[in-house]
């Protein structure tokens, strides 16, 4: 039994950004607040969107105060801007941080973000949310989740519920053509982790499985291509579709241990989400695989790392090797090589393990760890 939830409208393809006024009109929306960051503003993309809307007689306002790993403070600033205008929807324009920010700004009203964190489920709709991703990574344009950092406690708070599911997603791979190799690599690994974790999760179901396997097939061969040649349009298009399918997969299944352990690394050491996932993926996969050998072997086959006649054990061995190899090829640093202070890392491990477990994601892992096992995995990932 599975409950499947998707955006009402998903438009996919090069140039679909131009259809924004049309989809707003179709949904009966006319007074958007565009939520984005200073990088998107500086790139000229925000102005392009505002001009596109103005050309259709839509006077939009913008909030450009989104920060990486959005904080409660930045969200409150966005909510204040929303309250100043008579808006009927919120558009998230950018990577995961702007889209996650748009979601909570549209839903929060006068409540504290902390009151909305999981296990709380926020299902009563706020303002309609439109998502326009500019990275092929988070899949946030199709998920019922958002993650906000409490800077006071260094905790990444997972907020969940149908209220956060965008009503409309415009998925235009042309918006990713200018993204640098590091961002392409980190967001691409992030979407691969979404697909694999959705497939091996205890919440897996046939619909999410189909999305997850398709995402793996799209992402694995095309990620190195897009990192080598940022202008490789077929590779960029495949990664964008893979990221969307990965988001659909985990939103209708779940993420698992990698994400649970990744969030505290991001919160305490300000490592980007995709990069912290990549740091953990090989060691967590190796540790988890014995509990779901067949499922991980399916992942290896979808990624063309093994064929149907090869044993599951052998296929999983190839998968773990390949995850180590792609980290090396894409220059993913270990936490140590990233420059994290060893003493601070060591002292925070018990708290990080507690925060990982409290997020709920590790409970969906095929092999569920206790605090000591999470600490041991963090130590393994360190080197």
C-alpha cells in the first residue's frame, strides 16, 4: 500500500521557463513573490524572470535573502517580505536552498519553524508553491519536504507534509548549463543518493522503485560527462530529469541513513548537502548492504555496473567500488581533507549521531544503526 503525491503540473524541457506566465494564468495565480538568493540575482536570471512576468502584466516582488542551508533567521526575513505584499503564491527560483526557503515561507504563517519539524506533518495547504530548479540535484521541486537550520542549536530541521509539495514545477535543463563542475558534481551525487536510498528504504514501493531505477540509469553515465563538459546538453538534460525522478522517488518512499548522517555535518561544519552525502555514501552503502543485498544489487545493475548473471554479492561489491571511484574522480574530499578541525569533529560525534537518529531517516534504512554504530561510521568516513 502506497500513497503517491506529485505536483499538479510538471513541465519539463529546454526553454520551459518561458511558460511561467502561462502556467500561473492556468492556475489562476497573478501576484507571486519570487524567493531566491544573491547569486541568482547577480547572474541576471531573477531579472529575466521578473521581465518575463512583467511582459504578461504580472507585477512580481522578490526576496533575495536566501542563504545556503537556510536558517530560521533568513526564513523570518522572507516571511516579513511576504507579509508586506498581497501575494497569492510563492515561486522558489534556484537550487535547493531557494526552493526549500520558498516552501516554508509559503506555509509557516505566524508559527515557529521549530514547531513544524518532523515528526510533525504539515498537510494543511499554505500559499501555492511553484518551483523552478537551477541545479540538477535536490529534486525539491517534487518533494513534500524542506530542511531549515536552527543556527542556535546547529540542527538541520526536517519539515515534512503535503503543504510543502509544489503545485507547479518548471524543470528547464538550460538553467544548469552555466553551473561549475563542483556544483554539478555535488548536486549530481545528491540526486543519485536520493534514488538509491529511496530504492533500498523500508518505505519502498513499486511506483517509487520505477522512478528511482530510472533516475540511476540517467544520472550514473551522464554525471561525469556534464562535469567534464558543462555545455553537454544531452548530459545536462538527463541529469535534470534524473534529479526530478530521484526527488519523486524519495518523496514517495523516503531517504535513509546517508541523509540522516549528512544533515548534522552540514549544520555543524557548513558542508554543502550534496557534498556531505557524497562523503558518506560509500561507507554507509558497504555497512547497509548485507541487510538488502538484492536491492543494492538491483542498483548496481541499473547503473550498468553488473549484469543479470552476476551474483548479488558480486554486484554489490562493484557498487561499493564504483561509489569510492566516483568520489575520487569527482574530487570529493573526506571530512578530514575538507579541512574540518579533528578535535571538534571528534567531540561532536555523539551529538551528531543523536541528531541523525532523531531525524527519523535512519529508521528507514535496511540496516538500522544505534548511536555507537553511527559514530563508528562517521569515524570511517573521516579518513
